[in-house]
């Protein structure tokens, strides 16, 4: 038998069972738990925000207590236990390599084989008298319920989508109403997903900024630093504007932006951003250098924004893997072409008389 370590910071004690001491946890989150979630939201240690897989005791469960299954991404684990104040339950944590339930189910790590393996390694059948497991509904794509029953002898029951509905689900004899089965994606749920995508894009954007700033100093009638403070500084702000358009404004305005493809949504908000920024350069339209510069940014900003918008497909509730692959086949080449042509025009404007 293999049980999780008792030395994890959130473990408050242990419950003695036939197979050994099972770590005991509470539904109350400590400051460290909440701070860890904040850091993970902002991409700090995100891929290492995990707990030991195996069986945990929420409160003081017995052989008749329900068994809830989740991923070893700590935020998933915390959201589950936090939703069950005053409840006694067993929590079976699968090894999903630090990925949340929904994404892990799609990738196969929250799957039938792992669930069957974890049931056996935790000694669950010696701890509970029933043979029922409650899985998140979003785990459905990765788990074949009939195979779990055949291989491990446990019946899979799909609970509600939201952990906050679990108390009502448990009190209703494990019956979910229509609202519990509906996946929503309101602005609040989209906002909490923005930081990790924004920080990821910001890291390599920050590497680009000094390069564009210095390139802006090349050519032109004025001196290097004078050009850099004019053309280079504008390039820095334009890139930051594209970053915000693609990774912040697109998720915020997602339902209202035109088009079904995320690249088109990012393109739309990118064009608006390009209009705003290039309006400040309208005075340069008298000569070819200024015209090339504006056209260049009209290509680069939307291309950058459209590309970043596509990153949000993995966080959206209404995309599919096949649809994303199909979109990438036509969108990515166009984004690269737009960015390259725009960059060439911008660089050319620095040396056009």
C-alpha cells in the first residue's frame, strides 16, 4: 500500500485505517494555501503546485463516508475540500502531473488506468464498505466508468461541474439537477484565468522590448538616441498594447468579439488597438517612411494580438482539440506572415528617405 506523506504542510493529523495512517485535512484553508493559489494564478511555480497522490481523510470519515476523486494539482484539491465544510469524506487524489481535472482528463493523466491503479495502491476497498466513487463531471472525457467497474469493482458516479454544488448533490442522494450539469464561463471565471496567460506572454515580450527600442534608433534623419526615444519608444508601447489586447482584453470581451475562432477575436481587438496607436503617428503620413511605419504596425499589432488570443483556447469552455488544431493550421501561418511583413516594413521605414 502507498499512502501520501503526513509531513505535507496542509495535513493536520491522521486517521488510522486497516491499511495505515491516512493524512487528515480540513475544509478550512490556511493563509499559505490561499497564497499558494495566488502565486499559481500568476504563473509562479504553477507546474510544481502539487500534492502527493493517494487517499486523504476530510474530517473524520468512516467506512460509509463518500469517496471523492480529484487531481493532484493543489488548487483543485483545495477547491474541493473548501467546498465541504463540516463534511466527512475520503478524497482520492490521482497523479495528474500537476494538471487540473479537466485538462488532465483531456490529456489522459486523469484517466481510467490511473484511477484503477490509485484505488489499488490506496487500499480503498479495505477502508470503505461501499463501492462508489464520485468524480467531477469534467473528468468524463478521461474515464471509462464501465472499465473502472470491471477492473476495480467501483461504480463511478459523476458529480456536479462546480465543487460548490457538492453539498447539495450529496444531500440529494447523489442526484444532480440541470444547473449542476451546465458549465458556465462568465466574466469572473475568465478574469481569474488571465494572469497566468498574461505573465507567460509577458516574459518573452520583455525580451523583445529592448531589441525594438534599439532598432528604432537606427536610420532616420536624427541621432540614434533621438530616434530611439521616438520610434523605439513607440514600438515598445505598441508591443505592450498588443500584449494587453491579446491576453487581457480578448478574454474579458470574449463573448462580444466577432468571429468564432479565437484568432479572429484577437485580430479584431488588435485592429482596434492598432487604430488607437497609429492615430498618434498620423502626422508622419506626409512621407513614405511614416506610411511604411504605420502600415507595419497595422500588421504587427493585430498579428501579435491574434496569436496571444489563441493561447486562451486551452482555458475556454467551448473549444475542442480538433477545432484548435484546425484553427492553428490556417491562423498561425497568417499571423507569422503578418508579423514578418510588418516587421520588414517597420525596419524599412527607418532607412527610407
